[in-house]
């Protein structure tokens, strides 16, 4: 297994090398410039549109569609990923996470716009959309659309959708409540099966309740930590910027370990440019592709600018990064160092719920991918395989599952980015038309 994991690590380094990172950032920078840094100018409008009620074609509200997308992004990356980024790249990794999020908001806007523009109604009368549809219907490259759908299916079954989240839940429940792994596996299969068999409406209903509640609870915990260490806040931000722009952070250690760690972990967390969120966005009840694009970009802001930053500040202000801990254990230490045992519950219960919503969100993404590839008849077998993957997830190696997740996650980006770049004129023209009328 060690040899196989080493081999997968080499593949991961190849896929998640600087070419993909700069391609993701370059796409975000291009749309930022072409759209006049819309993610900054129209952010307040985007949040107002979250609660706009419309009786338009679609399966769920824009808010529910966003919560479904957030359910798949707010997960282990926000708690475990931030900790590993800081330990690998130092405090400066937080700044580069912000950079990836700011540019990623423009990319997420473009994805949300195209999701509505090229969505269709499936055989059941429900909306179906995402990169596979805008690549096929916009670029007329069906083979590339199928590549995206295949990689998306792999992520759902072998990557972010199952193994990484299930393993994190199992470890958190074992650490906090001492629940045996087998019991965790059985409970997860039952809960996930009940929710996902109810379709997008039940998934969205669960997500719109859990995601806001746990996000507020987690952020509130960090605010308590910041209030208790408020005198150190200026020095923490100084440390972040100083570390971000040190020579080694940007140019040293193979072009800068802080830059690479922060950007790659930020992208892993918010998934901007990877093509997952537009699958959920396509289900929204809206008549405007631009408005859904604006709503979609708030997901990156919430995921990385808010939740990831909260984790990073908690780790830095408590100086937990000076310990030998890493991952969830490091974040837990940061919380318990100030809040005592309640801090451990905030982190680990938060991790459990964040990971759980990621599972149900990715179940939906995988369902739409396999539906695109092989039709309605393939959905039930897919759900059965998905539940089997959940059942075996707690018994797998943590390092192995994260490496596998990185590989299949990165493979989704290439066809999606080709779609975004190829349809850039549609994105720009639709945006200009909307704001000219507004």
C-alpha cells in the first residue's frame, strides 16, 4: 500500500503542479479584468439576490442551490486543509488563500452563469446542468463533456464525495465520543441513504438548515477566541502579510511553498474552477443567468474568505502552529487552548456536520454526472455503489484517501476550464447586457 500511495502522490504532484494552479488563477484573473472586478463591485447585490423569491422554472430556490453547493465545499478543507496549508507554507499561506478566493469568485460567477444558460429539463422534468451541458451545447465537444462527467463521477465515488469525508467523520466521532468505527459506518449509510434517496429537494432542504447553522456556530467560536486575544489581532495580520511576501514564501522552495500551499488548499476548499458548483446552480428557480452567477460567487466568499480565514486566525492567534500537530488535531488544539473542552466539541462536531453535508452534496453531483453519461437507469446502481463506498470509507488510510481525492478532483478542472475559456464571449456579453438594462 505504501508503494501504491507513493505512486499516487507522484501523479497528484503532476496534476496539481503549477500549470494547473496558474491556469485556475489565470482564468479567474481574466474574468476579473473583463468583468470589471465584478466580485468586488457587486458583492452586496449578490448577497441581496440570495433571498430573492422567484416563481421561475427550477427545482429549488437560489438560496437552496447555494447551500447545496456550499454543502459540498464547506468540509474538511476548511478545518483540516487550512491547518495543513499553514504547517506546510507558514502563516503566509492564508494570504495566498485569499488571493485564490478573490480570483475564484470571478470563475465561480462564470460557472453559475453558464449553468443557467445551458441547462435542460431531463426526462423527469427536473433541471439538469453543469459543465457537461455547457461544454456539449456551447462548444459542441461531447467527448470533452463526457470526460468531465466521468471525472466528476470518480470524485463523487472515490474522492471528496465519500472516502475523505467519511474518514474525517469516523476519526472525529472516535476522538470526541469514542464511537466504534463499525457503528459510524452503519449510521452514515442509513442517514445518507435516507436523505439522498429523496432527491435534490430533500438534499437542498437539509443543506439549507445545516450549512448556515454550523457555519455561524463555527465562526462564533472563532470570534470568541479573537475577542479573548484581541490585542494580538494586529500582529497576526502583520505576520500573515510578512510571511506571504518573504523571499522563500514566493520564490524559494520550488517557487514558494506558502504560495503553492495557500492557493492549492484554497482551490481545494472552494472548488472554484473545478466545475462542481454549477451542477447545483442549474437547479435554481431563476430566469436570469447573471443573477445566479452572482449568487454562486458568494459561495467562494463564504467558504474561503469567511470560514477558512476563521480557522487560520484561530490557529495563528493561539500560536497552535508552533506545536508538532497537524490537520484536525491542530485546529482542535487552537480551539481548546482558549475555549477548553467546548472548543474540541465546536471543531469536531463542526467537522462532522461539514463533512456530512459534503457527502450528500457530492452524491447529487455524482448522480447528475452518471445520468448524463448513461441515463436514468444508471442512477439507482450508482446510489448503491455510493453507499458501499461510504461503508468502507472509515477503514481506509487517511493519507491514501486524501491523495486519491486530490487526483480525481484536479482532473475535473481541465475540461471545465476549457469550457469557461471557450465560452468567455457568452459570459462577458450576457453580463454587459444585464447591467446595461439594470
